[in-house]
C-alpha cells in the first residue's frame, strides 16, 4: 500500500492542475450567465472577455475524461498492489473524473439556459450537441496535438496549422467522433441527474417553507 499511497499523492499534482482548468469555465458560467441583462447581451467589454475565456477553457472540463489513460498506467505498475488500486487509485480517479465532468455539465447548462432566456436560440438540444462537438475537437487538440487553451492567443499560427493538418488525418475524425459520442451521452446522463436533484431540493424547500 505504500507505493500506492505515494502514487496517490503524486497524482494530486497534475490532477489538481487539470481540475483547476476545468473549474475556470464553471466559475465563469455562474458569473457571466445570470439574468441581469434582460432581453439583450451585456455591452460590458469585461463580460465579452470573460465569454471568450469561458469558450477557450470549456474543453478542459471534459478533457479530464481522457486522463483515464493515466489510470491504466497506474494500475499496471507492478509495485502497486491490488488493494492499493482498489482502495486508493480507483476512488481517486473516480472522484477526479466526476468532478471534472460535473464542471462541464454545469457550465453548459448555465450557458444554454442563459441563451435560451435571452431568446437567442430556439433549439436547446442543437446548441448542446454543437457545444459537445466543439469541445470534442478541442479535447482532441489537447490530448493528441498537445495544444492548450491559451495557445489560441499565444501561438495562433501553430493552432491554425494544426487545425489544417488534422483535416488530412483520419485519426482526427475518428477521435473527434468518439469523444463527441462519449461527451454527449455522459452530458445528458449528468444533466438529467442534476435536474432531478435540483427539482427534488426545490420541492423539498417549498414543503419546508410551507
């Protein structure tokens, strides 16, 4: 168990960083997408800067699912016992992935509800699917092309060249479709669970107040 515990602590370094990147769009969604600008988008320049940041960092949340590849490496480490994998490594990765994807779901729910409230979109499902596809592309860029969110601003030429070269790579299309299917499926499962919990607590609070 000693080796497993050491690996458990070591994972906190990169897990903490990746989770921090996933939390950024979630926090921004609660700041940006509130009902404070009736029937129109805010004209505040800082709001638009926040929106750009939100869009650039949003793929970091579902990206956490792809970190499962590190779990495979950890589980195959000979020094880590089966008990270490079961009682330390598996719970750590489970909580990490659930938190990261929850950040994604909350971010997207807030965005879609806000745009729907402003009546800028009529088909919420189409918007959700579109965002899942965009994030699937972003996750592929991050996982296989090793691009980060800030590279759009710091290395725009590299981003453009990578995007063009990917169009000639069959793995790009396969990977993007695979990520898209996974993200979309999990998104609606998480969304329904979130809405069910919210509905339950709303009714419960009403009953208590009465």
